[in-house]
């Protein structure tokens, strides 16, 4: 994550997008990229056709959110994998207000949710990214909520949802980490 926007014009973000494009354009396509939250957004924004910006469906998303999986997800990770073959969705911890609004050229949508149309995508066997945070735990997200709960930019309804989701749901962090490792082996 980052307090910066992947679509901003800060020099370091512009340079990061240039670096991402150069890695992606490298003719051997051997360098893999995994993007999480800010990384998910900045990779998309760096590549042709991709766009990140403020989420146009909601102001903030915080808490445990459910991503619905697409057929492309199963094509990438194999529908015969016993750990994923019967999945319909994956729970993930989130805290973001920006989102990928348009997929990069040649990208495949792997997962989406109610308020974020592009939760997870891949570009060939080179890029795998997701909006949520498999590296966070519930305690960390609770800390974020305690900081954000009195900020006027965060709707009280989202804080209420986030707290309830942390109580009632569990993120699939182990599965998400497995997916990252499996992608790196492709």
C-alpha cells in the first residue's frame, strides 16, 4: 500500500511507471511482477490500456471483502488444483480508495467484487496483481480503522461494515500467498 496515488504526477511515481513499462517490454519477458494494492494500481496505470484512479463506485473499501473468481482465474491456476478447483470466491483484507478502472492491454480479469470491478488480473505469465492485502492481518486492519474512523473522508457506514467484517469473516491469506507462489513458478 501507499499513501500516494498510482496515477499521480509525482516524479518518483512517474519514474516507477517507466521502470514497470521497461520491465514489461523487455524482450525476454523473464522478469515477473506481482502487484498488491498500490502495486496493482501502478502496474495497470503504467501499461497501455490500463487506468487507475479514485474508485468510481465507492469512497473507501475497508475490511474483509469477497472477490468473485472468473474463468480466467481457473485457466491461469488450473481447475484441477485441489486447493482451488471448487472455489467460487476468495476473501481478502482491503483498505483502499483508488482502484484499477481499466485493464491493461492483454490483461485477463481474474476476480471482481461488488465495488471494485478489477480486483485481480494477470498479463500472461509475467504479471499477477490484486487490489487487496494478503500481507495484512485483522489486527493491522483494525489499527487502520482506528486511525481512519474519525476522518470525515471515510464514511461511517464503511467503518461499521469493516468492523463487522473483521468480526464475522476471515481472509483467505494462506490461499492468496499460495497463488502468488504458484504464479512465480509458472
